[in-house]
C-alpha cells in the first residue's frame, strides 16, 4: 500500500454549497490544495479519493470544494476527516530541506556519538523548525539551524547535531522541574 501523508484536517463546513475549511498540516498549502489535485479523505477507517473542485484561501486556511461533496450536510459529515496525499507524489526538495515525514523516526546523536533520542515530531514552519526528540519528561527541542544540524541522512534514519553547551541539559532541567 502507498504511504499516505497528512496535509490537512477538515475543521468544519463552510457555507451551504459543500465547501470545507481545512486546518493545514503542511509547509506547502498552496501546492497541496490546488484545484485539480487529488486528496485521500480518511475518516472512520475509510479512505476515499476526492479531487479538489475549487479552492480559495482565507486567513491562511484553504476553503475547499471537493468533487462529490455538494451540500452543507455532506460537508458537515467530513468534520475531523484527515486529508492525505501519497508520499510518492511529493516533488523533491532543494538541498538541506526535508519533509517532516523524512525526519520523524530518525535517531539523533551529537558529534561525540552520544545518543540524544529519536525524533517524534517536527514543529514550526519551514523557516523555524524544531525537532522534538524523545517523549514526555525526556523530550528535547532542537532548532533546525545551520551549525547545529551537522548531518541529516533520512535514508539511514540518522541526524547528527552539534548543540551549544547546555542545550540538552537546559531542556532536561526545564522538563524535570515542570516549567514549560
């Protein structure tokens, strides 16, 4: 089965013609939510392909009309649905830029070879991304900035970092004290 990647979630119906407002889960909303694109609508264990009939953006969120969804009731039934695209359909990115799904699951070590943890999430925009490494009280936030990220090898699921002195300890201390 083809790997599907989340690009948005249906927030709610909009108007009475079957449009929906989408909460974006991608750094490339204009590309993912373009008229004619096919999305996989995933809800309650079912997945249905739907073509985007029209789209416009309001306050950074797409308002999307999907083929086959023509009434307010149809649109309301989609609330909470995940909108996905096949990973294979994504174009290559420029150098030193990565899709979030390529980074999640990577093991992070420092330049001395000390294990920091595994990437569980990537937060922020493409310009200000943070790797979330570990979980719960062991979670560490690592900015994806030049000089700190030494090597990223998505194929090997490996990231090497050179954190400034104290970054890992400050994250651990803040988490352990309950200050966030």
